[in-house]
C-alpha cells in the first residue's frame, strides 16, 4: 500500500496529487503575501474566484470528460458561440435573458451530445471529434457576426454587476455562487451516483467496465453532454464578465481548462482525480495571474510561461505517483 | 491432430452410473455450434454437479471456449439443450447468465484497478440509500464477502495495490456475490505463481463445500489433478467422455485429449552424449538486484535447463546472456574469447537468439503477417537498407511453416488470429531462420496445448542433436527433465546447483533442491509434484 505518513495520520496515495496542488496554492499565496503589500487578504482569493468563475465551470465539465479518458477541445469555441448567441439575441430581436440563457445551455448540451454520440457510436478518438466541434463552433460565431456585440439588456447587466457582500468588506459575484453550486453538484454526482462511478470505471478500463455490465456508451455520451452544458454555462458567465459577445472570446481557453484539470491532479489517461483538485487547479492558475499583475513590471505573457513550467512539473509528478502505486 | 474422431460410444462407456451422484445443477445436452466453415461443437454433453470441481479438458481449438461461450450466452447454440436446475434455459447475454446464477471469471482480470476493492465487487449494483451510494454498507458487505473467501483486505484501497492473484479472488468475489450456482473459471491460474495458485485452490475448495458447481479450465495438468473431481474431455469439437479424475491417469488423459498414445511423454534424450566443445561460458557473471554472480558453461549440442520458482532469476540469466541487461560483474566467453555482450544486437552477432517469455508483449507483432513476423529478425541483422528478396522470404518462411507445422500454413495470415501454440512456433521460426548457435527459450510452452507443447519439445531435441546449444527455461519441472542434459537450479536469485540429468535426477530431487533452505515452499506443492510424478510413471 502506498501511503504517505504525516505524523500519525496517513493519507491514501490517491489524495496525494490533490494535496500537492493544495500545498502549492498555499505556498504561492504566502509568497505573494510576503512580497507584495495588500496581497494577503481574503478578497484576493475571492477575486480569483470572481475572475475565473467561467473557467471553473468549464473545468468541471472537462474533469468529467478526462476522468473517462477522453478530451474535449471544443469548450473554448462553445464558450465563444454562447456569448455570441446570447449577445445577438438580446441585442437584435431583444429576447429576454430568461429565454436566451436556457436556449444557450440547450445548444451547448446538444453540441456535446452530438460529439459524445460520434465518439461512442463510431468509436473515433475524442481528440479529433472535439477538434471538429471546435472549428464548427468557432466558425458558427462568424455567421452571426464578425464584430463584438455589446450586451445592454438591463436585467442581464444588473445581474452581472450585482455584488454580494460578505463579512468584513469582502464580496463575490453571483457567478461565483453559480460556479460553486456546479462544483458541489458535480462532486456529489461523481461520488454518490452510479453514473459517477461508471465515469471512473470507464476511465480505468473501458473493456473491463463493459464486461462488468456498466453502461459505458451512455456514460461517454453523457460526459460530453455535461462538458457541452458546462461550456455553455461558462459562456453565459463570461458574458456577465465581459458584457459582450464576440467570436474571438476564449480563444485557446480549452487549453487553459485542460491545464487546470491536470494541475488539479486528474490523470489524462482517465480513472483518477477529484473535483477538489480541479478547483485548486483553477485557483492556482488564477493566482499566477494575480501575482504577475502585482509584480507590475512583468508582461502578462509570463502567465503562460509559469503555466507551462507548472504543467511540466505536474505531469512528471503524475508519472511518479502512478509508477509508485503500480508497484 | 486426432487420428480418429471421438466416438459417441466411448462417451457412453465412461463412468457415469455411480450411485451417489446428486442431481446436476446444470446439464448441457447435444450442443452443436457451427461457424462459417468450421463445426466448432458437435453433440457435446456436459453436466455439472453441485459441490464439485469439474475440469473441461482439450487442446486449443477443441471447443472449450466455444462451449463456455454457448453456456454463458455469448453465442446462441445451433443445437442441443441447456438445463439449469432442471428447467430449460437459453441466455441472450453473459449478463442474463449471471443473473441466473452462472458467473464467469476469465484469464485476464476484467476489473478496474483504479477503483477500490469494494467498488470492484459491487459496481453496477452498489447498495444505495435515498438514491445515493451507501459507501459504508458497501464496504461492510465487501468485507463479509471476502471473509467467505478467507481474505482480509483493505476494501477501500485501490485494487491496483494488490497482486494479480488477489485481483483474481476479487473477481471471484464479484462473481459469487450474485448468488452463483455455477462458477466458471477460464484459465485463472496462467499468470499466478505456485503460492497464489494454492490460495486460489483454497478458495475453490471452500466454494465447493458451499455447494457451488465449478467449471475449471487450465492447461496445467498437475493443477487439474490437484483440484478437480471430474472432467469432461473434448477433442475437435466433439465429446470424448466424462471421467472421474482419480480414475484417469495423466498419460491416459493426454492420450484422450490428442487422440493418440504419447511416446513423447518419455524422456527425449535416450543415450548420453559427450559435450567437449564449450560454446558460451559465464564466469562469475552477475547483476545487482537481478542475479548473484554465477558460472555456467553451455556446450555445443547441449540442452541446459533452468529450474526454479517464478522470480528466482531464471529470466535474468537469459537476459544477461542475450545482452538485454548489462552484467555488473564477471565476463562472458564465447567460443574461447572474452566478449562483452552489451546489446542484443551484439549477442545476435554471436548467433545467440532469445525467445522471450512474453510472446505478446516482447516478441510478436500481432498485426503483421506470419511471414513478416518470421522475417523480422533476419531483416534486422541485414539492416533495413538491404531488404530480403521476396522470393527468398517465401522460400524460408515456407520451409519453417512446414518444419514447425504452423497452422494454418498460410504465410499471409495475421499472427493475431493464430492460436497460442502457433504464435509460439512463429516466434521460434523467427530465431531459427538466423541459424543460431545458442537458442535461449524462456517458457516456450506456457499456455499452449499439449500437442503443440510436444512438438516444440521434440523440435528442441532435434535442434540439439543437430549441434545447437539450447538454454531451456520452464516452470514445468517434468518438461525441463525431459529435455535437458543438465539442469541449473535457481533459488532466490542464486544459481544453487548444476545437476547432470541422469537417471537419478527426478522432479522430486529438483523440488528438494529448489526447496532446501527456501522456506516459502509448502508441503502441498511438494506432494502435488509427488502425486503427478507417481501418476505419470
């Protein structure tokens, strides 16, 4: 049995990657607190949540997909398409948000469903299917319009600018609450439902899962649908944040999402990982951006450099952990 | 292979009428199954009695797998009836069979090693409370179920932390949780070592006491004789008969399986040969953590057997001699001059060939044809810029297909579609084409049927008569004895003895040499070898 012994408590090996990410987050926060004036406040962490709520929601969907051993490259484009559809429907025909948002969520889920069906029914690599989905969704944005469309719907903007005050002058946006609800529901589903456990089993060994009588095909289709839904919801949250729809929103964001999930300790080969890790992964990415903005002199491209380095370290760590637990 | 088709009358003649036989749990009668161009099963009967281990015997291709697949609903039967507990049944899928109480555990453990032990037992039918999975109850039930198998595991630990043998037990636990009346074990022991097999057998005996009927398939005759009460023998898709295990000797069994008396079961080397031309000599050769320094000389035309338990250092010796691993100490002398075999390529330059133990992972490429697989090593020695002419390929490949009786004799057949024995022959052919002076065979007969086994053994004897030196590694001591001129015995990564194979050397002596000082050897294994040795003589 691989366990890490800390004092008298021992932690099962499966929690190690999450623990590493958690320690990293705490360490980064402490370094920031020592280096910069006014960094070590609760609001800094809440701001990370506020600025990355959409990323968190997308990462939840991606976690489902990666746990089955798949990948979804279409998420960034689906986000862009969602912002575009929302903005154009509210600007042009003047649809109210309570019609637009459900429609956008349905479109996102539908796209995911179709991709999942293709992956399962024709037994095609998810990489290539979702790559096609990525081009398709991005292309569809430009059939709506090539320019940025501002969102001026009063209900929508009012909701977007709502501040929910917490104690001690700290506040969050409604998006954060939505994201945390999504995380909580997803964590429950993964842990306490048969579907959730099928996700892990499928990622562990698809062949075995089939022979054990699990609904592998249905599971795979469902995770892509979930990812599509989460991307669309992420798109709605991004619309709150940007108050515009634009075909160039969220370019390359699928890679940020994958990076967050991997840094959160989920194995790309599937079958191992936790949602808590994904949350921590998103927080680490967000904190890197915060630190670089506090540094002031560094260009924002340094974010990419740090994410790149972190990814290297984490995939090497994953290798180490899986080699150790196989023994 | 069979000389005459099995007759129905022989089946009737066999022991069937003993008085104490309880009503069968399962009866299959007159089962027939036709595949395009092949009659896979023809009029096969099988009955399983409660509380008995029933061995299903036959060579590869005799129809064992097909019969199991018909029984468990993978294939529909073309003819015949299946009765479970007296009522006729026909299953549409393995799941239906399982729900009716017929569970199957396959050779490869079909579980998810990333999930916990408890989950692997219950996934798909987890106990739930208010719609959510009740983890506490699941763990408790898993613990209880495993204690029925005399196992005490941490059920919340991932399955990957346990050995293959334990994983197999967990698969059995999963199978019997569904109120199994019939448990089918299809080659469960082929990747287990002796201690693990013993553990499995303990579990099987316990289940037997509970009244479960067990259908057991294995290539290891010793195991069949240790665990089974009754056996049904198939040959070429037809029934040979049903026998009580204690009333059928191993030689009779083999004869019935292949349909002819087996002269080959006797020792293959009759007269003593004199070996005076050393081919390869290891002097204090060793590698830390793999094998203690050892010395050994292999002469031209000599077959040297290596005996020892799994993990005792047999394969490690082979890898050192082939240059697949670097020696930490000592030297290798080939034909009188000290050589460093730093890579397999260097070893191949000295005409040393190595047939690895794991033919699927290390040796054969399943998606290439028989011809391409055979030609591979020859091509590698020539370099990729000088392709072997197609005519020469066809000629060589044809020659070896014929010599080794590779079936089907079609050089363009994909290797993945060949049976285990024939795949092994393809691997052998690949190395024989290089005309090696030393051929290292690591478990060449594992998992292949008796007929192919005998052919490979005969081939080894012929090759050594022709002057080739052979290093023969096998877990089956009788096989090592039958073939070798001398036997090196390994224990705990140390070469403990080098015994000349004369009349005084028996499997018992080998067992003792392996066991002396090694505390893991338990009495039942020794008696197992005893018993089988006694039967074969």
